[in-house]
C-alpha cells in the first residue's frame, strides 16, 4: 500500500517506488531504496511526511509518499 | 613550494564546513557560486613544502546531474582536476555517505575518506574497523573530530602521501556482467570520437553515464552512432534485468558498499537522536508547529529592528558628520559643483543605504542561526502544507525569508529548489517580500504621515500586503504560465546542533557582502548619475541672475531645467492619478536603480529646493503631501519594478530576458493598477 496510508509511529519496509528515474535515483542517493526499512514519525494530513531511515530524519512531500509502496511491519517495532 | 588543489566533498550536514574551517583556519574566500548552498569556498593552508588550496564543494548526495549543486561539484572535478579529493563521511550514516564516495571512485580521482565525529558515533554504539575498511576500499581513511580540531595532522599526512605517490589503481564498483559488457563496447567508440573528453574524465565513466542517460553527458556526446548503441544497450539491459541500467548500477554501488561495510562497520545499538526527537515532537507538532514558527519570525524581526536601531543612529550621525565636514572644510569658491557632488550626491546617497547595514547584518545572522541549528529545515516542513496551497514547496520559503533582507541573495538562494517551475515562481514573487531597501522608504514615510500609535501597525500592514500579493501572484503564475505538476520533494532534516559562532558570522558576511557591493557600485553610480541629471544642463545665466529671485526660486528654476526635472515633468500626467507629483516621479526614477535611492533622492530634491537644515525631510513631506499619498507611495514602492540589480540577477539566474522582463513590467503594471485603485477609491472617503 502507499506510504500515505501508514499511521504515525509505524515501521515499514519499502517495496517499490512507482515513479520516474529522477526520483528513484534521488532517493537511492539519500539511502532510501527498495528493502529499506523506516519509521513514520509525522504524517501531517494533508501535509508532508517525516520519516527516519537509519537514524536519519527526512521530509517527503505528499507527492513522494504517494509513490512509495510499502509493507507495514509488525507494530512491535514502533 | 609546491602548489596543490584539494577538493572537499560530502553529503549536506556531514560536517564538511567544520572540517574546511579546521583545515584553513579563517583564511578563506567565497568564490563564484554565492547563494544558500551553491557556493564554492576556497582557503589556503601551508604544510611542509606544500601550499594547499582547499576547495569546499557544495554538499551533495551523489554526482548525477539532478540538482545544480551536484552539477557544480561534478564540473569542478572534471574541469579543475583537483590533486586530491577529501570525502567527508558522516560516521553515523556510513553507507549513504559512501554512495558519494563510490561515484568519486568511478571518476578515478585520488581520494581520502574522512570519518568525521566518529568518536560520537562510537559512543552511540557504532564500531568501526577503519584499517580494514581502508584496505577493502583501497582508499586511505582518516578519522577526525572537526569541532575539536582532532585528526588535522593525520589528514595532512594522508594528502601529502597521495600527492607524492599517486595511486596506480583506484577501485570501483562492478556493475555486473551485462552492464560491464556494454560499457566495454561503448568505451573504445567514445575514446575514438571524443579524445578531448576522455583526456578529462575516464572513458568508463563516460560510457556508464551514457547508459544512465545523464543529461549533461548526452549534451557533450552527441554522435548518433554512439547514442544509438547506448539506446540499444539500455533496451537490452531493461529486457534482461527488468530495470533501467541506472537503478541496477545504484544497486551494485550499494552492494559494493555493504560488502565493504559488512565486517568493518558494526552496530551494537540503534542510533537515535533523543535530543532532536524531543525538540521535533514540539516544533513540528501538528498544532504547535505553525504558531511556534510565527512566534520565532516575530522574534527575529523584533530583534533585527530593536537591536539595529542603535548602530543605525551611530551610522546616521557619522554620515551627517562626514557630509558636514566636507561642506565646512571645502576651500571656499573652488569647484562648488564638486563639493555638492561629494557631500550631497556621494555621501548623502550612499550613506542613506549603508545606514541600514546593521539591520541587514542582524537579519542575515538570525537566518544563519536558524539554518545552522537545523530549525530552517523544520520551518520548511511546517510551512509545506501552506506553501503547497499556493503551488510551492516548503523549501521555497527559505529564499523568501532571505528576501526580507535583500532580493539579490534571495534569488541566488533559489538554487536550492530543484523544480524549475517552482524556482521560477519563487524568483518572480521574491521582490514582493519587503526588502530592507523598501523598509528604508517605509521608515521615512510612516513616521512622517502617521501618529506614533499607528506606526507599528502600518509597518505590519505594508509587509502583509506584500506577502498577500506574493501568495496571489504565485497562485496566478502556477495556474497560468508556470502550470504543471510538481517535481516530488525530498529533503533531509539534520539533527539539531549548536553552530559555531564563526560559521554563522561567516555566512552572515557572505550574504551581507552582496548588499554592500550593491551599495558600493550600483547605488554609488546611480547617485552620481542622478546628481548629474539634476544639476545639468544648467539654465542660462540671464535667467537666474535676476536680482528679484530668491535663492530658493533660483534652485527651483535650475531643477526644472535639468534632465531629471524634465523627465519628472513629462511623467506627471501619467502619475497624477496615483496622487504623485513631479518630485515623487523624480525619486521613483531613482528608485528603479535601487529602492533606497527613493529616500536619498527625496533628500536631495529637498536639499536642492531649499534649506534642509531648518526643516527635517519628514516635516517637509508632511507639509507637501497627505497621508493618503504617503501610503500610495509605499504601495507603489512595494510592488513596482524591483531594483535594476534584482532584474540583473533574475536574468542571470533564469538565463532569460523574458523572465526578467516579466518581473520588471509585470510588477510595475500591477503596482500602477493597485496604487491607482487605492488612491482613487481612498480619495472618495478622505
């Protein structure tokens, strides 16, 4: 499911990025790739997203979050 | 003494600037790329027999052609061929930092890796075997603590060693059999057709970039045969592996990195920034975020204006003293026109502008502080929702904030925006943020026309009108000329940290310098030009030597006869409906050069017209105009064509006269219409 549907505090694994190569490349260079796990810290509906990837905080525009297909992991991780 | 060039590369927020300051001390100059992030800083250091020129490249995550920073960094490496590249690795995020390193290795540059703040990372539970990692990557690694100055000696030694014994072979990630095979096929063709390119960068890298369809490289390698071959290769790879080559290459780079890190970087505990998380829980809170942000902005502007008042008074006194000094010390009767030029034109004109330097410095210091601590990125996060409504990203807000200081560094600052439409829209509306030059106009007019208890409110009203018009214009632009979908937006939020005073002061100075340069060059030139325009041509002696005329009438005759007087007169019918007379028209011409010239211009007009020493400029304005006209002037100054320097920067940054023209004429037309409506409707009531 798209990242936009994930609630704050949940940890997810990135499955795929449904977008052009510009964004895929950009995300890859920032360490966000398929199989990467990260936590949603802030989901400001309808505003931007805040996530932490390996201890690193990032902001994603809602447009980006819509394109990230993720798998929600066990909620024990929150 | 041998001269060597050493470039510093690294991710944004990796502590690159700290290392740069540690290596160069204070001695540095900011080079060709001023702006928020796209700047190249240079600094020198001497060590043993070497004079080392350090170049601080913009912080980037990779070396594609995706953003301007990346292009700047990459072009520098290709064209300037530094002897050594020092890549700063953020010890708390090794894998991502090494991604940039693999790309530097592909460019076959002699590399030194610096693990910055590894002591902190170790305390947090990361263990490194740097010796082993260095062996695996075949690259020397030095560990430093930039803010404590540790590791400086070792880094110099490593650089020296590379210069004395350049590495014969630089390791790079293998892209897998399929891709490697096509690279091998493309390589000889590129070498043969483009020897001048392969002299600068390795042919393997060029071939790989062809497969990645890198825009910049495609512009250089235009040979249809090579392009055809690359296209076929891309299609075959896609058919075979189900992905575009660039993604597969990214995977292989990460594979190469995790292979090297597997045994050498160990995590014993999950990395957390508790302190940052606590602050973020408050300042980016859904409900508290915006009020906190607005409160902070209010605080910044209060600070800037309250603290700025004192040095402003001193500077005003100083320039007054200087002008009076010239008047008094000037030898009686010798070249009176030159005396008037120096005391009224130059000292008066430039002085009026320099007086606002303390305010500018304070605002830029506050912005440097917000950026340095990491709050600015959060502000972009908080503002994103609102900015989105007007078709902009949260990040656009940073250059707009700088625009309250001066449009020039603000427009240069839009380079941080990746999306072209977003960037153009931001550039177009930045002049509507009341800059300090406009503030000088308000600061002259508001106390002249409004009672004390209303002054603060009037300032807010005029600033707010600018912001609202900016929002409106952005919306209009985004739904007409600059219509189109957003480029998705990703930004890192660095952990909060205390910036060093030196780093903040340096950043403040870089931006303020752009303003000082403007005062020293354009405004000085315009002040002289206007003075000439107001004093020449002189009327015939017979007209002015008549004994019936008073001193004041003579001066008025002279002004009417001058070039500026005539233009002002010619303009009068057009500006009359706005409530403006000739004098305002004359000052508005000057304001085109720079808004603050309006103030100096009014000062000159009135000094020329009569004895200004007896009545202050504000009192004269109050005598001659109504508060309605006063506000109309502010309105027109706020909206109308930005200064020439801004237009020049817009032309430079957009690389198009069309956008510069639209900014100039569009804003002026808007100013005319709004001021006209305001004055005409206002006249009905007052």
